[in-house]
């Protein structure tokens, strides 16, 4: 059969197109699959430091991070409804609520929030104590207590002093954000504001902190791993990252520290707690495993307290003659983890379930961290 030139062209084009289709439709097995993004629900008050830490983590691990910002109280319902998320960054008391609903899978304390009174540079109104805020004509700004933990803590402090009816009429602004409140002082008519401690660093040079005589309840900033995470390995890696000194320093540098109130420049009154792991000279693998895992759990979960030397992990060999008294002091039945509070009269607690739980790392960590937390808070 005679083939014309035009037929040859048609055949050539048909074969070429078919080949391209085959190549285009062939599965690309060699292309690496993209790593799933780490999804974070982050309280807006903690956004700046956590995003800085997140950038460092993302560069190191090659992961994308997605942020959902809002109030700690507005993000919590998303967790309870099972919205896909890996990490929850919050302040007290919201970690406890996650635990109550069995959504918790580890956590790290990275800083502290504390209400402060801020004034214009030079303190032109001469504010020194809480009672000064009742002066006639003084204009005050606070967080709306219905939505703001900081505002609510301040109102509670007024109530304890019997000052609520005297000071609240001076409040000209009850804001929803700290930027709104701070700008009311910096740009607007306000004479003083009550905001979280980190705001002083955010607007450094534009306002001045007045160390008043108010002691507020402790409010920790906590990075919480969520059980509903679809990326458990990345979740746990981020928790470990947040426990590192560099991450802790980021929060301290940005002002998430205590000591802006009545105890500024002085030692905080919490007693020093030692987590002793007592053991003998001859040790089995389980004994070594308990010590290792207890240390890791404590130093990860209580990184701030460990850095401030308010909590210390210390292994002790009770077979040494100078340590033999510990066997009687704490009635040790075997190698044991014991929490000891250093006061005029020692208080201690033996954590007796470590041997029973050691083969279940999650339950072991939850037990140790929970018992240490209660002991640090002086709960019975």
C-alpha cells in the first residue's frame, strides 16, 4: 500500500501524542510526598513567641505550620469538637480542661502571664499602689472581664481589697485586645492600663511598668499536645523543641516572666522541690528506664521551673554510706521516685506507681507529670 506524506505526518503525530499521554499519566512514584502541616491552635496573647519558635522549628524539620489564632477560651471548643489540630498554646486554666476531656497528650510550660499596671513614661500621675487608681479624674483601661482573663484577675484583686466600687468607675475603656488597651494609653486619653506582662516589652519605651503591691494567681503559658493529632511524630517533636533552652529564652526575652509585681527583684516564695530518684549500686534495666523516663518527663513538662531551679531532678545511690539514711527517711521499698519540698519542715511524697506503669509510656508520663504538678502547687 502506498503511504502518502500527509498520512505519515498524521501517524507520527498520533504516536507522539499517545506517548506524551502515557508519560503524563504515569504515576510519579519518585516524587516525595509533601509532609502534612503541623496545625496549631494558639491563644492570641502567645502568638508572637510561638510563631518565632515555629519558624525555627519549620526550618529545622522542613514542616509547614498552620496557625489558628484566637482567645484560649474560644479555641478550646474547637478541640472538644474534634477539629483537626496537633498543638494548643494556652494559658491556665485551659490545659486542665483539655485533660478533663481526655484530649491531652503531653505539654511543656514555656512562660508565665501576669497582669501589670502600665503608665506613661515618667509616671506623671504618681501611681504606686492599687489604691491610687481610685483618684478622681484618673482614666483607666482594662481588658473586658467577660472575655479577658487579665481583666478578670484585676477585678478579683479589686474585690479582695474592697476597691471594686471605688476603682471601676474610673475605667474608661474595657478592651478586647491588649493592643487596643495599650494604644489607649500611648495615643489616647488614658492615664493607666492593666495588661499582660508581655505588653511592656511589645511597647518598650512607650509605657512604664508600675510594680504595685498586688500578688496575682500564677498563670502558666503551656504548649499542649493534642490526642486528636494526625501527625503525632511532628507533634511530639514540637513539644521537645519547646522544652529546649532556646525556645524558653524566646518567651523570656519577649516578657513572659514573673516578677513584674510585688516581688520584682526578689526571690519568689515558692519552695524548692527536688525530684529524687533513689536507687542502689546494682541496677536492672527497668530501674534505669524509670530514671531516664522520669527525668525526661519532668524536664520537658516543667522546663521553666527546672531552668529557674525551683524544681530539680536528682538521682541518689542509697547504697553509699552517706546516703543510707534515705531508706528510713522516706521508707523506700525499692528504687523509687520521691518528691521533696524543702521547707523548715520537709514534706515529701513517694510516687509508688512508677514500676507498675513503666511499660506504658503515656500513662507513666501522665502519672509523673500530674503528681509533680500537684506537689508543686501544694495540693494534697
